[in-house]
C-alpha cells in the first residue's frame, strides 16, 4: 500500500519524512545511506533501509504491546512506515548497559565494562554543535523540555531498556547501548519516536561478543549487510 | 618565611607543588604562567602568581570562617601557600550562575543568560582527554569517587557558591561561574583544594558587565594584569 509520492517534509541522514493523506500522520522512508562520526564518514549499506524499517516496525509493535506509547501506526511498505507526526524533543536519549563507543572514547576506558546500573545520558540534538552531551538540568535551563517531560522520558527510557534487553536476550543478542528520541503529540503527550534499529543500537552476539550493528560499518569490520540481515532474521524468527 | 627549595612534587600549568618540612603538608607555588583552551594558548601574566596566591589565601580563609573545610593552612610568602596534602578527586566541579564560556559555546547560546538555579557540572580532570564533561552517575560508575563523596561535594559546592556570590557582590563583582577541586585527607574527609582565583572564576563588574578575570587573557581584551590587581584590591579593601 505505497502512498503517492509527495514533496518531502524533511530529509535526514538515514530517513526521509513525507506527508501522509491521513490527518496528523507522516510517512517515514528508510534510506540505505549510512553516516558515522557526525556525518564525516558516508556510504550506502545495501538493503539497510528495508531491514531497518522491518526491525523498527517489529520493535515498536513489541513495545506498544508492553505499554510503551510510540509514534508507530503501521508498516506501509518495504521501506516505509506510517507514524504519528510529533514535535521532536531535541535530545538524544542514550541508555548504556556497558561501556562502548563515544563513552569509552570520551573517558579513555575499554569497551565492554558492565555498568553497575543502566546509565542514561542526553545529548543536545544539534548537528552543527556535534550533538554535545548535556546535563538534564542544563536541558531544563535551556527550555528544551519541561521537568515533567524529563521525568517521563527517564521512566520510559529505563522501561524500554528492560524490555529490549529481554527481547534481544531471547535472540542471543546483548543490548549494549542505544539511542532514543521522543516527541510531543498535539495534545502534549510524549511518545517514543524516530527509529530503533542496528543503526541506533549496539548489539553483541552473546558468548562471542561479535558486533551485530552499525559498528561493523563505523570500524570497517566487513559483513555489514549480513549482520543487519541476521538481526532481522532473529527479530522475525521468534 | 620562605622554606628552602626542594625537589618539586608536581608542576602543573599554573602552580608547582613542593614538599614541606611539616608533616602531611605541601607548599603551593603560584606561577605567572597562563594557559587557555586546554593548553593551546600560553603566555605569562606579570604578577599573576602573587595576586592569585593572595586572593586564594583570602578566599580560603573566608570560606573556612564560614564552615567550609579547605586544604588551606596559611600563606607562606608572596607566591606560596601551605596546604594539607590531599589526594585530588579527579573531577573539576563547575558551578554556573549564568551561561558563559564553554557552556555557551557548547550549546550555541549567548553569554550572560541567568540560569534558573545554580548549575553544577563535573568534568573528568584528564588533560589528554580534554577534561570531558561527565555525568555524576558515570563518575560513580568509573570509580572516580563514592556516592557519599558525590553528595558531600554537591552540598559543599552549592554552599561555596552562595558564600562567594555574597562575598563578591559586596565588592561590586558578580560571580558568573567557577571551578573547584576537592581532595581526600588521609582520614578520608573531603576538603576544598587547589585554588580559587580569577584564573578559575568568571567575575563581571556589576552594572557594566566588564570582565575581571582570565577571559581578558583568553579573548585578548587587554588590561589583564590590571583586572587581576583590581580584584585583589577589592578583596583586600573590605
Ligand atoms: N514521528 C515523527 N514526527 C516528526 N519527525 C520525526 C518523527 N520521528 C522522527 N522524526 C524526525 O525525522 C528525522 C528522521 O530522519 P533522520 O535521517 O534520522 O534525521 P537526522 O539526520 O536528523 O537524524 C529526524 O530528525 C527525527 O527526529
Ligand atoms: N592540597 C593539595 N594536595 C595535593 N595536590 C593538590 C592540592 N591542591 C591542588 N593540588 C593539585 O596540584 C596541581 C596544581 O597545579 P596546576 O598548575 O593547577 O595543575 P594542572 O595543570 O594539573 O591544573 C593540580 O593538579 C591540583 O589538582
Ligand atoms: Mg536520525
Ligand atoms: Mg589547575
């Protein structure tokens, strides 16, 4: 059920947002484009758009089924999902279960150290500034969100972590960290938005620690398409 | 009462630490050296070492008099103070009353916006990593300090802010932000350590907003020595 092409509303690094004929909705189109290190590294990952759309659709469905409000309405086609249009809270919400990536580099620690409890970090979603880490108190002071919204995001992010850790553990994958975005519906309610996919999570094969996510692209490890496909197979397999 | 010169224990960007003949003590020698932007800009500010030693000595004395435990014992000479030797907690504790400096640059906001309440930020004291901003929860996870120490530091830093804001307001200077370091005594108690001076604070002339601190050096505003001298005069004047 592909809708007719219309003028795009926004084109980002990995997705394009198109208007929808349904009121209050937009269509998210998943591209094969991959970027890393704040846009410095760019390439295409064959089939990624399709895989990520299917993984994100499945994960949003799973989370909705467990009481998490999301923007997801339904999958429209191989590369498109229908979502409720929201006003994105300009924060990237990062949940970390182990040290990895930016965190490990920033503080000069090895990857893979288990954190004593899940660590919630926020970065100010602003490409020109390089998405800088921001304290919740600073985000409040700059008016990026309200205190009630902050508390709601904290609660939802930790619930989502518990749900996704469990989901992937059943698929022999360890959820190391991930990035979320939240948005405001017209009535002000917050919902989980954007996407959840191997582009926005670190997933390590349990036992071997093999990377099954965008780090294969970032670090030129090879087998990028295959890893994304394998995650999709496990998502569909249970 | 200059003590005999001995092998230095540590030489930093602005100070040298020498052993002392008194048990558990060290001598802090204040240099004229000034650095900015993580050591990329370097120069000498004539008389700075002497001025900062006198200002820091006066401020430590004032804070001690108001119940804040510090490493300060007494001023030894024009450029030296005697302090209790501590194990420095590797965090820079930053208190902000208005947006300025790194904060304003990092988030792309103008300087001088009043924050709704004092904002406490921590950065990991590590020159090689560029003193990166760190969440308190991350500092705990990395074992940089204990939870009890974190709570104590929070309390002390906010008390110090209230005391110093008041102190400088009486001298027609507004305390915009400042950096503190804390250290552990052999018995584990935390004390305020390092220095408090125009190198480590932003002070704006009340009314005009003229900068009376190291920003004159960082931004090539001229009148650097004069501003430091003027702060000292006001510290001594009341
Ligand atoms: N439900 C939604 N309504 C409106 N905008 C959304 C919604 N979900 C995600 N977005 C935004 O759409 C964009 C998705 O495209 P993406 O390629 O991820 O962009 P970016 O390069 O900015 O990360 C993001 O800016 C994201 O915040
Ligand atoms: N009471 C103390 N005991 C031991 N070390 C201290 C004490 N007070 C400050 N220090 C440390 O001594 C050094 C002072 O020199 P400085 O030039 O400021 O160094 P840096 O370039 O590392 O900032 C700092 O590393 C500071 O943490
Ligand atoms: Mg994005
Ligand atoms: Mg120093």
